């Protein structure tokens, strides 16, 4: 019996429990009613329990469909130790037929592969997914090398809190990739790493100075090394696309690492570090200075394209986006798309994925 947070059993059990308590309270309420403060307290606790179970069941169902937390330990902020199961860089080999057998079909022409690796430079051990088109799978099965002229590696970055699976569960990104691949000579190979590598501690895709794991290194240099080794592809400049916090990551990476990224698609993002207010002021100020995109832009020697999307109904993202656009950006090619309505959620973001990838692909 699977008792994990995202299991179907846990989902239906929580719903069943909430329904039983709701109707039980409704039917037995006349018998529960008595005069006196003690009985008033009992009835209050029964109502609170019924409401709590309803909220929990809704939360579990939403989490299962949206992919915010992958396990109970993840929900409660416990960092999963992948070191014992991770493949170190020195032991990482090119994908072969035995590994291909583990691929999960997602749609008619895409396959999903899961790896647990230790990053070469960051020494972070965590999960990364590969989304491979059928053409790449066929080449690998035939023992042939992948031609870099036929593929555009693209990194997909989630928000916080969230899991890589969010791209498949709530954004259905396989549909967008399939449509993109059918219309372009260079098909997308997707890289979907875990960006939240410190439990419930928000790293903002940065290398902090407080002993937390190096998220930036893990997501940039380590992902390039991983893909190059696993697929035998020479290093290339990737497209980066992110939503929410992942949008900040994608745009920041494209400006700070123009040698690794051709540009970014930033959906519902922001353009400066947004560490939690509970973090020390000294740390927040240090990261704002270290990850100042204005300074990053000033160092660029060629123009970086960024496709930006913000909704008027998404207050924080819209405010930060318009603030960023109000400044001059001579070294950025900005294509801003404004959505009239809609909040900070996947239903609003989904329609911007394919147009953003289409636009950005013309620069590589």
C-alpha cells in the first residue's frame, strides 16, 4: 500500500474521511447538542476537525494535480538525502539501451527519463528529468550519436515551492514540446532539474553565503555537464524557460551565463532576488548586490533575448516586470507580452509557453 503524499490511496482516503466526518456531523448534530460550556467546546472541536479534514483533502488533491510537494518529507521541509543513490559524475555514462528501457512515454513522440545524480561542481545530489523526442530515442537505440544540429536543449525551471513534475502535471508541457518539435528542424530536448534542493528553504537559484547548497552551480554548470555526458552532445547554448521563481532563474542565468544560454522565457517572474523576509538583512543585501541584473547586463558583450510575460492580475510579478521595463536595457532584446487578467497560477502561464519558445528559438 502506497502511503506517500502523492499516492491515489492517500488522496481518496483523505476525501473519504472528510466526507464521513461532514455527513456524520450533519446527521448527529441534534444528538451532539447539549446546554453548557463543555458541550459547546465539544461541538466547536467537532466543527474544527470537520473543516480541517476538508481543507486537508483539498490540499492533498491540489498538490497531487499540481506537483508542489513530492513527499511527506518534502512537505514538512525535510531535505531528502540522495547521496547514497545518486550517480557521481565520474560514474555517469552515456545513455544506452538498458537505460532507455526505463523511459516513460509521455504523448506520442516524447519520452521521460529520471536520473538521480551528484553535480560535478556543486556536489549537490538530487533529481533531474530528461524529455527526449522519439527521434533521439531511435538514434540512441541504434547506437548512433545525436547530431547537435537537430536538437535544441532547453532547461525548464519551476517555481517555489514546487517539483519538476509540475511541468508535466499542471502545465502539460509535453503538449507544447510536441507542437514545437513538429514545426521546427531543431527539436527540443528538455532538461527539468529540481531547483528546490534545500527542502523548504528558498535559494532563489543562487549560490548563497550561508552554508546552503549552491543552487546556481547545480542548475547551470552541472546541468550542462550532465547533458553533455549523458547524451554525448557537445556543449551548446541552451534556451531557458521558467515560471514564477523559475522565471527569475531563467532570465538571471541568461544574463550571467551568456556562454551557456542563448536567452530566456520569463513567465510571471521578477528581476531581482526575492529571499524570504525571515532571512538576515545582511544576507538579503549581499545577494541583491551579487545578483544585480543591471551589473550583469553591463558586462554583456552581445545582446541577450528575453521573452517576458506578466498578467495584470498577478500583482507582484506585474509590478516587478513593469519596474524592470521602465529602465533602459541596451544589451537586452526584450519582447514583453501582457496578459489582461489572471493571477499567479499555471492556467494563466500555460498559453505563453509555446509562443515564448517559438520566439526564442529564432535566436539560435
